């Protein structure tokens, strides 16, 4: 560090603060010092940097550093609000943060009229410098010079944030391949159009790639229907699709499983159609499919955020990093992919 300070013409303390992105050093000076450090091959020890960062703070400032804000938004629909996925994300993040010496505090925008402006004031006043942004939030405006944030789960689009999410493409591909390995030939796909769009059609893409690899007679056209969140397609549309495409299994969300099963019974198909759930709420249910492991996603999100906090990585990002967590195939008590 002494050599960097000499080459940059500044004090060692200035170098230390600049490499930790401290707000007291002008951005232009920070970048100049970083460029000098890079040219000299200097690499700070992140653990020492984190320790020095704490030593230079007052007790009041340090107390806020141990708290991570977990930010989501209020959803009026109780069915959406009680989806196990959301609670598992929070539980995974809370457990991992605690093991690293941090605590999670939840803030729900829209609940008790909490606004973004009020939340910003709370975070700044309490010196909470780190936040996990959870679904169903799609966008949020915070003081990014004060807050470091990481997105967990699908959803957050604005601003650009590093994010941890399930690998939807791989989940659909794995489910498709597993069904084929278990003897089912005609594998279908059913999802609300707005849901697929929200996920950038990643589930659909995984299905379509796998479908392209099988013989043409076995290929089933996907069903993308218009309906509100957590609502099945119109009955006539689902019946018509089943009769036309004759799927043996259908990749779908868990809330569609019952509709697929009940509708199939009313058609003239000789064999039952089994739903293959792409978002199993747990590993112990009656159906087979893919389990996202949201607790693992939450835990990795907490790890990523704490690392960024210790490195003082404040400010708006110019690009987004995405870490994908693979789901796992779960054979339920009544396998969805079993030869009838």
C-alpha cells in the first residue's frame, strides 16, 4: 500500500479509503488510485479491509452494519402471499446470515402504508447498509450510495442488481428428460403467458430445446394461456389442447396440477395424464417434479451480499451478475412420471 500511495501522490490512509470505496474520497480520485494499484499489481486482503472498515466506525454506525434489510412488497392476494417459496427464501437467508454474524430484518413495502421514501429514511437513519430484494418486487428506488443490494429469486428488473435465482431452463430440461427416461413419450407444457413472460420464457425455452431433440411424432405443442396469476386456463381451452395434443405428462406449476388431472378425466383419453410440477413447494408431496430449493437460494444471496458489504461495493451497478442454482428432481409419493 505504501508503494501505491507514493505512486499516486497521496497518503496511505487515502489509498486505504479509496480501495474500500469510502464516500469521503471523490469518485475520480478513487478510480485514479485503483488504476495505480492495478498497474502495480496491488491486491488488498478483503478480510483485513473488512476489519479496518469496522475499526473506523463509531459504535452507533457499527450496530447498523450487523443488520440486513430483507425487502419485499405486500401482495393483497392471500394465495400468493402464503406461497411457501417466499417464506423459504427468507428462512434460508436468515439462517445463513446468522451463521455469519448478521441479522435479517424484514420490511414489506405497502404494508402499513410503508413507502420507498419512508424505507429509505429508515435505512439511512439506522445505518442499515445492506439489503436483499425479494420477489414479488419488480423494481425499487433506494439511495444506492448508501445501500448495497442483491436480488434473490426471479423478478427484480430495476435497478441492475447481482441476483441469485433458480435455473428455470435447466429445471424444465431435467423434468422433460426424466419423463422420457421413465418411458413417457409425449411431454406437454402449460403455463400462463404472463408468467412465462415474467420469467423471460426460461421454462419454455428448456422445454422447447428438449422437444426439438425427440422424434417429430412425439412432439407436443405448448399451451400458453391468458389468465391472472394462480388461475388455470379456461376449461374449454385446456380440454381442447388435451384432446388435440394427447400429452402423457404436462410440465406445469403446482397450482395447475389439479386442473390437469381433473380435466383429463373428463376427456376421452384412455390413459391418465400426470402433471409434472416445475415448482414443487417441498420434497414430501404426492407429485413428482422439480424442487427449486429456495432456502439454498436465500442462503447464497445472503453470502453474496455480505461479501459485497465487506468490500464496500456501494453505488449503482452498470451490469448484472446472475448466479443460477439448479433445482433437483423429486419423485413424489405418487410419481408424476411413471408408465401407466
